[in-house]
C-alpha cells in the first residue's frame, strides 16, 4: 500500500498519529549497496547493516516509511524469511516500528539514559593515581551457538571474542571476557587493546543507549585464577554486563574481580526508588 506524501494515519489501537512519507521505488542503487557488503556475514545481518546505513546516512529519516518487505525481497533477491528476520530484529532493537496493515517506519531516536554509568577501568585506575596496563590473552572471531554460556540467545553465528587482563601497578585486578557483535563494531579485531580499552573503542563506534549489570559472588575458573594470580579458593566478584546502541546489542562481557582487591560502591538520594 502506497501512501500520499505528507499524509498521516490515525492508529486507534496505538492512540497516536504516525507521519508517512511516500515510499520511493527500491532501485538498483540499494541492491548495489547490499552487494558491497560482501558475504562475510549472514544475509539477514547484511540486510540489517544495509538498513541501518540508510538510517544513519539520512536517506531514511525518523518517522519515514521504509521499503516494504516485498520491495526488499525483489530488490535484493533474497527470501522473504531472510528479510522478515532482519526487520524483526531491528524492530526488537528499537530501530524500526512495524505497524500491521500500514508498513515499517524508522523509529524515533532515543537519547542515552543518565540513570546508569558504564565506567572505563583505565580512567578509574588513573583517578586513583595509579598506572593501568592491559595484557591481551587473545582477540579472535568465533562461532557462537544457541544457549551460549555468556551470550545465551542474544547473539549467534560469527562473533568477536576478546580476553584481557587489566593490571593496576603490576597487580591484576580484572579479567575482561567480552563478546562483541560484529555488525556493531566490524573493526574490533584490528584494535590494539594495549593502547585503548574495549570500553573506549566501543563507546566511539557504537554509542551506548542502554546497559545491564548483574553482580554475583563466584569462584573463578582455574584459568582465571592464573590470570589474576590468586588462589583457587579466593572469592571473586563477577559483573555480567550487556550494552546496547541504537543498532542493537553491542557486547556481552564477564568482568571478574578478586574479592580482596576490589569493592563496588554507589550512592543514592532520598528520591531514589528501592529495588524489589
């Protein structure tokens, strides 16, 4: 269904009015852009990258209707299942809004929330007047299956995996075990993490809009104890952290800290809500 330029649709169920821009014909230019993405990633991931590139580049703006599922199938020569998965993923990530019987629209841009802070460990150590150093155990590409111990079902297929040790004045204080979405940080493997932290790099290429922290008391694995230079019986703090940008999930990390060398602290005011 094509819509008149400048028209609006009244959606009773949503109690809102969504601006609709006429859908331009999906031309060979879009297919050529898709072809330039190569074959390194799965087809649905390349479709997601293509759509996000058009949004970030300003071709499709906030509130504008993007080409339909049928148009993308015909233009890109892909199956309906592939296109549908890409659109569903981007809708779940908050980049698109799909309205049954009307079409798919570019979602409003969401500002970063000030209610939490993801800190850079190098900056924390520097503020204490100490010296930060990173040892890189590995940075590589891997295949992640379903029910992954760190990722769960949040990411699957080809992912980037890094294992680093953060050191404060020659004392290991954190093992950073991180998985990264290649679609959000395609040049992750090329970075020198002895000179820049993953936190700093990812904040630049995929600005944070949402984060999740889960804190647990754990016993580190044998390998982690060796990296941290601690006894097997020493209790550790584990922070499970996931971060999202406007394009979707960016990374999932396990941050392991020796209990004897770290503490977590925060503050709240009288207006803060109590967690249940």
